């Protein structure tokens, strides 16, 4: 089981932790809130992990993994890096978000020509962005969840 270390000796780990290796970790109480609101289009696998702190105490944390990368951006308004395909400026499409309570944007799979050959780059999700519904945001705030920065998503 993957494990990370919380380096602070004066503060307990946050409920939501984004690791240096771009993994989202959520505490069991955050997982409960997220799961209680999942929509019919949400596809999430929960991968177990541990967060060690203090004198080596291990806390169970979870990584929400998105096995299906849903297209939720308004591509007419999105501006993507021509080489990497990542959106620099983007808006979510309300129609595409319908049925989702928790998701993220993704960079679509593409073929890139490099050094005279074509390389296939698979689809990948945004490492540090989690798009949640207003109901999830409300419940996260009410629970006093730590480590999350909740801000309105740009919707077209």
C-alpha cells in the first residue's frame, strides 16, 4: 500500500492533501462526503494509502482515481497548449457536467511527432483540480474540512 509522510510535528495532517508526486489524498471523512453525493455519471475508484505522521502513526487515506476521463470542458472557449494539449484557459460546460458531482478536466489522448517519430500520449487528468458540486462544497465547508481550497469553477 502506498504511504506518504506528513512532516509537521506540530499539526495533524489535513483532510485533503495533494502530494509532491501529484496524488490526491483524502481522509475517510472527506471520502464519506464525496461518496454520499456521487452522480450517475461519476466513475471513481478508491485506492487505499497511508499518511504517516508524528512518531510513525499511520492514518488511512484514500485516492480518488478516475478510470474514465470525461470531457467536461467547453472546448469552444478552452485555450489549450498546442504542444502539450493542457488547457491554459478553460470553462466547464454545464451540459457536460450534468450527472457529475465529482470530476476533473482532462487532456485528451493525442499523437505527437517528436524526433522524426510519432509518439502516442494517453489521456490524463488534472493532478491538482477536483471539480465538485455545490452540495459537496457545502458539506465540506460544514464539516470544517482542512486542506481544501474551494472556489467557484468557471462555467460557460
